[in-house]
């Protein structure tokens, strides 16, 4: 894979949505950007609008070729699961509006791809993301999760014959 590909990973949340942008070129992972979309304390529709607009701005700014997002998991609190699903939906809608292919990964799958175990802790994910992307500091947890989702996508869906970055 000599072509450079850019992936936008999203860790959705109704109040805090992590994002991570990486590139892969010649089998090497290249960190581009990461951070969090923090929504205000407004109504749920207003917060969803903020997420949609912010993801659209990230797509415009970083011009990713692929979009990867964490898939829905069963939450103990149905209300939390519903809000998470809505945040995922607007992030996916922003990607679809930009005509990006959308790929979904379960949290266990992401942890397995990045740490080597589906039961990894947030701290382990942060540590491996820092190591794989050669970051000078530990990324914030939600940003690390988003970067991990992007790395998982590189290691699974882009047809890389070997695990990159290891």
C-alpha cells in the first residue's frame, strides 16, 4: 500500500465526542490530529447539531478518505444508549453527506486491534495509541479512543497485509 490514505476516527458521545485523524503511507501510521468536540449544555437537538457541524468541519479541514466510528454497544442505561445512538447517527450523517465510506467497529474489536486484548483498559488504549503513533504525550481518553478506532480500521479494512505501526 504505497498510496497515502487518511482516516477520521470518531468516538461518539452526546457531550464529548473524540476525534482522531491519521494517515497511512507505505505501511507507516502518521499522526495528523486529535481532540474532542465538546457540546454545550443546550437541548439534545442543539448538541446533535453541534456534533454534525463539527464533524463536517473536521472532514472539510482534514479531507479524510475513510470514516471509522465505534458501533453501538448495549448500555445499562437505555437513555444513555439512545443518546449515544443519536450522536453516532449525526456523525455518520455528516460523513455520508461528504460521500465518505463509513466503517463501524465494536469497542472490543478496537481494543483487540490496538492493544491485543478486547478487555483492555482506557489507560492501556491511551498508552498503545501513544506508542503506535509516536506521540510525545498521552492523548486525552476520548481522543485516544478515536485514534484507536482509526488504527483499527487501518489494520482491518484497508487490506494491510501486516499490522502497521508495530
